[in-house]
């Protein structure tokens, strides 16, 4: 085969090289464009990511603050509920205390702290629900069995035993008296002294504290069995003035009481609280109004 002349070969190579160079240039341009596109996509992706992250952070912050608010609102609610529960418990406590008091009162004789006078008195059929025998050892006389309201007996026995332990002799001279006994006693007094005098120191039947079963006449040795105002010269009387309130007893008719003559021997059980308050205030039972006295009924045997 015949070889082309050198010029033709040179031209052909130049053309081929030019074509290759053009193809390379086009490829580089195209690649460059692609790379730029990828860069810009990456940049925009990175921007999006950044704004998404920021949005996410904002969302997290918002969620956190919402949650905190919800927690603190819940805590406040719990606090308020606890407060309400406390109030409710107090109310339940108050109600249950009131119910307990009502239950106690329903079992207590409403007459126990009544003031007896010529306008308020016990029915002739009134008899205490429970009476107990007073031990003969503390009765001044054993001729007749004396009775006292059952709930009062332990207080009486305790008082007399304590007095005795300090060398003070105290005995019961009279305790519960029925309407008929009081009536008979009154007519005896009237026969002896005449009705004017009898009215001043012996309660008419029907308003005697003795019919209530909570009053006792106390006596000591050395008086020959006679109860009169000389009882207040005895150690027994002094002991009673200083100590009877601790056992719930109070002197119904102190000097100048406006009801009956002075009866230093006559002591009525009114409960430790009322007797203590009377003692502390230097007052006597009949000085207080009936409403005040009734307020002590619920605690009379406490
Ligand atoms: Zn009496």
C-alpha cells in the first residue's frame, strides 16, 4: 500500500487532536456544570438542614415550656386539691365531733345540770334512770340504804376515800330522795318549824336536787349527827371547799345565795369541768345562766 505524503498525515493528526481536544473541553464544561449543580444542591440541602434543626430546637423549646407549664399547673392543682382535701377532712372531723357530742348528749339526762327553783322543777314522777347503793362504810348511818345516781357513785367514793387518806372523815348523811320522801321530809320540817321556816331551807318536793340523784348531804364526826351551819367550822368542810371540785362536786347554796339558806353540807355533782370552772371563778352553780350550764352537759362524766 502506498504511504500518504507527510503533509496529509500531519493534517489528519491535527484534525484528530482538535476533535479530541474539543470533546475534552465539552466534557470538562459539562462536568463542571454538574459539579456546580451538586454544590448548589448540597448548599441548599445544608441550609434546609440548618433551618430544620433550628425549627426542631424551637419545637423542643416550646414543648419543654408547655410541659413545664403543664407540670406546674398540675402541681398547683394537686396543691389546691390537697388544700380542699384538708378542708374536707376538717369538716368531716367537725361533723364527726358534732355527731359524737350529739350521741353523747342523747344518752345524757338533760336534767343533770338544770337549776331548780320555784319556777323550774322536776316532775313528781321523775326518777333517775340508774341508781346505785352507796357502800355502808361511807354512809353516816347504816339504818337505811342510801342511793345515788350510778354514774356519780365513783366520783363520790373517790372523793371520800381521798379525804379519808388525808385524815379527813367524810360521810354521806343523805343522797337520793324520791318525790314522796322529799314531800314527807318537808311536812316533817313544817310540823317542827312551821311552813315559813321550812320553805327557806328545805326545797319543796319537785325542785329538790336530791330527787335528781346527784346531790349529797355530807357530814363529819363530832357533830352528833346534826347538820347545821356549824359544819363550816370543820376540817371536813375546809377540805371540801379546797378539793370537792376535783371530783365534780360543788356547793349549791353558799352564803347569801338568794335561793335557800346557807347549806355548807349540801354538794351537787356537776362534773369536774364545770365544778373546776366555778371554783376557779369563785362562782356558784345558780349564778350561771341555764344556757351556760347546759353547755357543760356533754362533758359532765368526762
Ligand atoms: Zn341536801
